[in-house]
C-alpha cells in the first residue's frame, strides 16, 4: 500500500470523486482521499492523500489557493458557470475602466453567498441535490478573503484573471458577484487551479508539478511512482524532527503524552501550540505532537501508525 500525498492534475470532465475512483484502480488500493473539491469542468491541482496520509485530508483541505479564471459577462446560469442552464442574457456595455474598478473592489474580505450547485449540506442534504430537484433555498453568506486579483486580459465580454484566495471561496460565485456589480451578469467560463498552499504544513502544490492520471499509470508501469509520492513527514518542512528513546517508545506507540526525558538527542520545540515530527526509537516517522506549555509536555496531534 502507498502512504503519502500525490499531486494530481485533474482534467476537465472528471469529478474529484472520479479521480479518486480511478486512482483506486490504478494504484490497487482503497484508502485514498482528495482534498478540496474541483468542479467537473475545472482543471488543475487536486491534492490526493494515500493510505496513512488520509489522516491529513482535513489539514490540507480548504487552504489558500490560486486560480486562473475566465469570466464571461452578459449571461447568468443556474450553476454560475458555462455548464448550466441559461437564466438571462444582457448586452455588455460596460467599459474596461469600469470592469477593472469593480474587480479591484472585491480584493479583501467580503460576504459571499455560496452557489446552489455546491456540496454544502443543509439539514443533511447537499445543496446540489436540492438544486437538481429544482429546489432553491436561501443560503447564509460566508465571509471569504480574496488576497489578490490580477487581470491578465480584457476582451469583453471575456476577462481572464488570476485570483489568489482563502479557504471556502467559490470562484463561480465571485464571477457571479462581479457580473451583478457591473449590472450585466457574469459566469465562470473556465477555471484552472494553479496552486494549493497547505499553510499549516508549509507545503505548496503547483500545477507545474502535478501528474495526470495517464502519467500516473505510466509511472506505475515503469515502477517509479514512489518517486512522486511525497512522504507524510516531508509535508512539514518547517517542523522540528525528534526521536524518542526506549523509555518514550511505549508512550509514543500508545499516543500518550511525551516529556523531555522521553527523547534521545534534541527535544521538540517548547513554543505553546508548536507542532513537531516524532520518530520512534528506530527512526521511523510515527506522529505529529503539539507542545502544551501549561502542562510542560507534548500531546499527540496526529498518529500515523
């Protein structure tokens, strides 16, 4: 079984679940999970966790991301992108100056209403399931952050942009909101996720380093796939690496608290809340531990046995 993280380039036409299902067949293992869903028509970085690394899915999900998006003005759809049913069409009479001014106004924090075609659950049912039944419900706005928007080209009604944003941001809804502000409507015409910044681990995944499913199949045939699977501990490049002694071995294996006397050589950081990588007495990576200053000890954060 493979244990680690692989950077997959999701191609248009596949759902994120499709990618996981195909990988299960390619890698011949069931324990696989993705982090951060991409729309079926979107493409780009999809971070996938394998084996023991599936415990990292919550850590790697919904962090800072960057996208290249094409916004099309003068149209609205029920899905807020080009795959949906057209709800309205309008003439695009705005100027490039107006477009740039409105787009710039979205940089920073704003309250965004998530799309009906999304995986958000309301009363145990996903919004897209309700949408497919023709049911639209009121959604609570969510505070999102847009770090930056760089306009790459303007060829009205099309605008190509690079967007850097925080967790929970829907680019489709950003396109909708820009279109509404301009008074002509707008949809997301194309989307490429260029990077995922897993801020808690310090690791950045980019489209340039991502592998398509066909490339992964070829690497399996060549027997070189493991060169492209990132080990769990390599995802924490800024964290200190420490090894337990014989006394600390049993405590580590049981996920118990660790104290200074339980380590051989260097001790983990003693900054409250800091994460350290803990290896067993033989040097095998086993867990991440977090320092609790008021208890003068380290408590288990995640076990990877």
